[in-house]
C-alpha cells in the first residue's frame, strides 16, 4: 500500500518537496484494534511543528519509513475490537498519510455516518471543532451578550469558534483574516457580523471602529502580537483564549511569544491556555451537540479539498503558507468501496 513519509529529517519548515511516497507493508490488526481503509485525511498546522519535533514532545516519523501523522476517517476492513465490525466507520488522530492504517485499542472512535457527512468528522466535528468548542464553551464560557473576537477566522478552528459563540448567545462576533476571499467566507458562510482583513492598510483602526464596546472574549490562533492587539480592543475583565501561534510554526528558531503583562494587568484579563487533548474524553458529547447544529443549519463548515493522496503534499505546503481557505482535507479513497 502507498504511504507518504519524509525524504529526510527536516532542518527547516516543511514544504511539499519534503514528502515522498513509499510502498509500505499492509498493516496487521492489533489485539483489540482494527485496520481501516483511509477515506478522508486531515491536514493540520500542528503537523508542521510535529515533523520537526516541536509539538508537545511528540517524535517525528522516521524518514523513508514512518507515515506522516494525520487524523483520518476510515472504514474498518478487519476488526479485533469488541463492538466494531467490518464496514463500520472510525475516526482516529493517528491514521497517517497512507491507504490503510492499524489502529490500536483506545486510539479510535466509532462514528455514525448518518449523524453528519463523514468528512465532517475530521473538521468541524473533529479535533479542530472540539478545540473551538472547548475554548468557547469550557474556557471562555461565552454566552449571552458576549462580544467575541476571533483571528484566523476563516480556518476550521476560528470559523467554528465564532459560530459556536453565536449559538451560545454572543451578541456580536467579529473575525480577523488574511485577504478578501477569507473575509467573505467568514461573514457570508460563517455568519460573523464583520471580518477585518489584516492585510489591508489601516486594519487596526478598522478593528477598533468595529468594536466600540470592546470585546469581552477573544480567541487567539495566530501570535502573541495578535493577542495583544485583541487585548487592546477588549473591555475590562476580558477572557482571552490562547489557542494557537500559527505565525510562529514555520520560524527557524524558537521564539519567546512574549505577552505584555502590564496590558494584561490593566485590563484585569484572564488568559486561558487551551490544549484540546484535555477535552478528548468529551468528544462524543461535542459531536452529538454539533451534529444537531449542523442539521439545523446553525453550524457551517468550508473545506479546501483535494482528491488523491498524491495531492496531499501540495495542499500541506499551501496550509503551511496560510493559503488554505477552510479545512484542508484529502479524499484518499471513495466512501463506498
Ligand atoms: N491548542 C490546541 O489544542 C489547538 C488545537 C487545534 C488547533 N490549534 C491551533 O488553532 C489554530 C487554527 O487551526 P486551524 O486548523 O483552524 O488552521 P487554519 O486557521 O486553517 O490555518 C492557520 C491560519 O493561520 C493564519 N496564519 C497567520 N500567520 C500565518 C503564518 N505565518 N503561516 C501560516 N498561517 C498563518 C492563516 O490564516 P489568515 O490568512 O487568516 O491569517 C492560516 O490560514 C492554529 O494555530 C492551530 O495550531 C490549537
């Protein structure tokens, strides 16, 4: 079977040219686990850091051997797991860039293909969606009357965060994103009240004008500098969710990500660090809630989609440059075999 791996250990941020396909042995079914045919593969920003050994202590795959990490939705072709039959659908964080994957016990969840489109399980119902839900509902506890500011708002995490804030009662949701196409997605598809293009001249003044009442919650996906800009347009006692540092993932040297303590004190701000792993035990609860929102038309999602594993490296390169518009997703095989 085909597997994508690294050509060599990385010495700089990954580009499409760093990946290569190998012919890998068919996976063996682990005791208590399953083998799945990969249908959808998720491409996520953290993988760029992980491939360089910079993510939560997780080791990079062995070059010319290990699969590039990636969440998947697949169909079970062999099962040694209680309650899982051949033909069932599963989601796993460690499926990888390959046609088939072995998933040990405790490393996959069964998904219901009738509750929502299968592909949604790696985006809006997957890890990015769970991240958004955790930040908005569990950390910021956003609700009635909150004014919420989100950056990287066209992405899977940001777009979902703003929509969940609205569902939970926020009176105003404002996004920040790079370029007019992304800003259109944020307002027209995700239904934010406004989206400020940070590549346009005078954007910080425009952001301030859009938030005369001040944000009561901000959701930070990009950088410490952006968090400080968000803080500057926030009211006292703001809750700031620190979710990601997308602007720093490609840097060649580790950065300090300094926050301005004086500004935080002055605003009496709560800064809330988010790691989605803490919320994995609540995934099924989130999927049940969010599937209903999708079917009620309250929660939209957008995908930057390619077909074929061979197109994964180019889409990953686009994601690393911030060029993706919506959730990057690769169809590896057909839903119906
Ligand atoms: N804490 C957690 O547990 C957790 C879990 C999942 C994801 N995250 C983080 O959440 C954030 C959003 O994730 P996502 O999957 O929805 O990604 P995404 O928003 O689809 O992609 C990242 C976005 O970051 C923005 N960006 C700004 N500067 C960039 C740069 N120098 N290089 C690349 N991108 C840049 C780009 O949007 P613009 O063009 O609009 O700026 C880009 O599209 C990421 O920081 C991710 O690491 C954190």
